[in-house]
């Protein structure tokens, strides 16, 4: 029963984290002259506007049942590149989700550090419900930030990479988009275990443990 409740909480935190990630893309796009996300009704924290049935539910559950670190995604916020004139704009839009997830993780770590500083018990081995929730928020947001740095479509790392490349490479971007999902699944199930130690190392640094 406890395991089921923890799984539900984990997926709930994952869903809100990917929603924040996508909204960050939309806010950055608006800042650089593209109102597509707002006009599509996607500048909202309402999960129902963002959820992807596979990326937000099926994949995390499959990974949990396989004993792997669950990860997922929401529907990408629509961005019209024709409205974004600068390479810097394209870079900021692509990196906004990653930066936001890492910022959430940093804020979560500061909350736990502040609790400890004021004498509130912060035990990560046998955590209280509050510490468990905060640990999950930190873990998931670090995981999303690092995962999205992978330069494979449709992840942000791929878009960040191509934001630095000359325009002539655009045709390769479109071509690689077609094979991104199969490549991504192979990477998740083949190398996903190597991502977990990196995430826990970063989490330990943020928490000072």
C-alpha cells in the first residue's frame, strides 16, 4: 500500500515538473516574440493542457515496474521558429525548461537546508512525509534537467545543439527528428542506469550530504 502511494506521489510530482518545464519554454518564446504557446492556451500550469498519455503515464509506469528510475515528458509547447529571429532566442527557448527544472531542484535543496539550520529534523534515510516530498521534487527535477541535455530529438539538448549550428544544418535536424523517439528509447533502456548515479551525485552536492 505504501509503495503504491509513493508511486502515485512520484508520478504526480513528475507530471507537475514536466508541466513547469514546458511552460518555461512557452514563457521564453513569448519573451523572444513568439506568442504561439499563449495563443494555444499552453501558458498554464493546468496539467490537462500538457499531458501526453505515453510520456506522462505509460513510460513512467513501465520504468517503475522494470525497477528503473522513471522519467517522462509532456506534450511539447508549440513554438514557431519563424517568429524567433535570433540564435540567442532559440537557445534561450530551448534551454528554459532545463534551467527551470534545475532551479526548482536548487530551491528545494535550500528549503531542506533551511529546515536543518532551524533545527527541524531532515533525515533522508527514514524521511518524514515532508522530507520525502522535497527529496522527490529535487530528484525528479535534477533528473529532468540532465535527461533533457541529451542531444537526441525531441529532447532540449538536440535543439540547443542546433541553435549553435549554421542554418545549412537545418535539413539534418528535420531528418534526425524522424528517428529521435526510437533512438531515445534505446538510450533509456540501455544507458538509463548510468544517469542515476550522476543525478544522486548532484543531489548530494545540493543537499550537502
